[in-house]
């Protein structure tokens, strides 16, 4: 199945609009955040799609659009086809259902996206920090993140040294 | 705690720390073990000790300037990290490489795979109490390090690949040294087999331990030797050929379960030994086929890919190593995400650790070939 056929099939099954997004490189399908988990379940379970392998799940900050994007790269070993599926959530309230029950591999990717970009995954089985220490302030992979002069009580700059762009 | 109660009714659990500084955790990595005596009800990995923010750093570097950072993703797989990042940028730029550059990349990567498997297999044996194989393999790896040093000046973080090609050409003397190494190393694999692979103690320690079925392996996103040991016949080099892998012949070793079960620790060990033989085979074909010509494609001095996104993947020593790269049309990446084999390998440990002995956990970590810096990035 090519991307447009997958898009049409998903759109029909979901009853929601699935848009195609394409610049240079890999084209992708964008589904509404309200249908995110349902779309992923369909991708896994539909015989004609059979995406059993979640290659990567990546959060992207889009401050100019006021949204956070979540991009899933899927692969089907049986049918040998790939899909890039994305959804958008508002930047200040990025709540999405967790995909851990769809692909167990999503568990850690979501924990990472939650702490580094500020997503909130509902029904996540283990919503602790994965990489950052507990209590870390801010979401480092957001574009407007600036590191403070101290982190968890430990100075982050050498005395008398002011790195570029580390203000505030 | 519900699963704990189920497994050990009316028995108190002991919570133990393993790591972050532990010789068997292969880097700075911590496990929280819930145990009753020697048996674990679960082992929870705690990572992040080596998080260097390599994804965030990419957003502040130029495209060419980020290349040396990629070596630091995984110190045992530097060539693959170079290659996958370079491939992602090349796909955005729509650059195709001269054939000689592709072959040199293949030679560098397969040598890197050999070096990685040597350390990994040696460490498995060492973690299980056999120190000698490690020393034998490190001796061989030293020769590879010398070859790498002659190739690009670096022994560990190679930075040999460039966007659009490779940094240095090779001469006949170097190719002769490589051929000499292969002549020497192929018999060493047999020696290694008779020394440790079919050693009774090693088999007792690894066969039927921590079996991962193919379905679980796919669902948790295991890749590479770990996936193939679970019986899934998949190799990016063969199935989605990149570089010049379509022009060389090799077999993809898959777990057979001849001694233990498909997907157990022993299979993961045996698959890696078999991969070393195949890497030697690929290297010999590369030596025979190495074309003449340029080693660098024409790439603009200031790399500014058009707006777009790309996911590139290579078959690294730990399986699919992926880079998801988004360009906004400027000279710096907008977002870069690494998808690494160790990350997936570590995330399955909590799932399979139930009912294992603490000593078996050591075998699991070692055979999944988990490298902490690659997990944390």
C-alpha cells in the first residue's frame, strides 16, 4: 500500500481527516490528537498495514505553531513497508494517550518525550523520569529552554565564565 | 508490587542496588533489583547517568560540525553513528556517493563491527567468569585499532566519514595489512569457538536463560543480533540494502536453537560469533571489488539542506541504528533523534527479569550488548 492508500484507509476507519504532509525526504500522515491511539491500534492490527515494529517515537517542539508534535516511525516486517505517523497537541497542554499498550517499545520513548519536551501521557504505566533526575525543571528539548545557573542545587557554570546564550 | 506478591506470597522482598558502578553493567547504569534470596521478581533499569544531551547539542551545531559528536553516541560503534548521520544529511541534500567512497565506508563499518563483537563477546565470557577469551579478543581488536589509526588517525572515536564521502583514501599497503589481518583472524574465530562457544560451563550458564520470543522481540523493538537470535530473519544490509551492500554476498545468521532455545542468551552469543565470520566475508569481497575513483562527492561548503525530514537507518553492530533528522532550511538541524539498539535492549529487561537469578541478569545484560552511553545519548 502506498501512503495515500494508507491515509484513505485510516481516514475511513477513524472517521476523521488524515492529512498528508510532505517536504523533501519522507512524507508522513498527520492524524488528529483525539484519534491518536486509535490510529496506532489500526496501524498495528489491520491486516493490510500490520505495523508491528515501532522504530522510533520522537517529540518535536514547534513554538511558532504553538504545538508539540509526536512522530512515530513504523515498520512492518511481514509486508515490508514503512509509515511515518504524526499528531499535534497544544504546547501548553500536550496530553496524549499512552501507546505503551499498543507497542511496549513506546513505554521508554514516551517517558523520554515527557521529560524532554513536556508531553503528558495518559494511562502511562510508569510515568517517572527516564533520563533526567527527578525534580528537573523545564523541558530541555523545547526551543525556548534556557539552562539556569544552578540545576538541582549544583552550579552549571564555572565562576567568572558566562557561556553564550546561557542568560536567565 | 502486585506481581511481587503473586510470585512470592508472604515473603519479604529485599531491594538491592546493582550499579551505577558495577563491572557487569557495561558503563554507568543502575538496576534496582527486587529479590528473594537469589531470585528476582523484577529488575528495574535506571538510566541517564551518561546523558550528554547529544540531541540538544545537534540543534546548536552546523551539519558538518555535528559529525564528530556522533562518534560519542557509542564508543564501540563510532563508524556506524558517523554513517547513519551522514546518510541522513546526504538524503536531504540528494547527494549520491562515488562507488569507492561507498566501499571504503563498508570496509570501515565491517571492521568496526568486528571490533565491537570482539569486545562484546569477550565481555560476555568475562562477566560469566571466563577471563581468557576477553584477552584473546582484545589482542585481535588491537590490530583493528591499529588499522583504524592508520586509516584515519583515531583509534576509538574515528570520525572517518564525511558528509558526501570519507576523509582519507587507502593505499595498497593498508589494503595488504587488512588482507593479512583477515588471514590471521578467520582461524582465530575457530579457535575462539573451541575455546569458549561450546564450553560446557558457558552453555550451562546461557542456554535456556532469559528466552525472548520473536513476538516480544518485535514488540519491544529489539534489533540486530538480539532480534535475529529470537528467530526473526531480518538484516537491513540484506533486506533494504544501503551503501554497496547490495553488491556483496553474505548470509544472515539467525537463531536456530540447536543447543538451547531460540531467543535465549546462548543464541545471542552464537549469532554474534557467526556475524564475525560474515563480516570477514564481506571485507574480503570489498578488497576484491574496491573500485578506483573519487572518495568524496561534491557537497556545498555551507550545508543548508532544504526544508524536510528524513529517517535514515543502518545495520549497526547492535542492529538498526536510526537517525530522524528534521531540517528547517537553515544551516543547523531543527531536531535530531537517535534510535539506538541499546535503548530497546535495555527496555525489555524489566519484562524478562521476572524469576531470573541475579547471576543470570549479568548474562542478560551482557548478551543484549547494552552500552550505557548509547542508551542515554
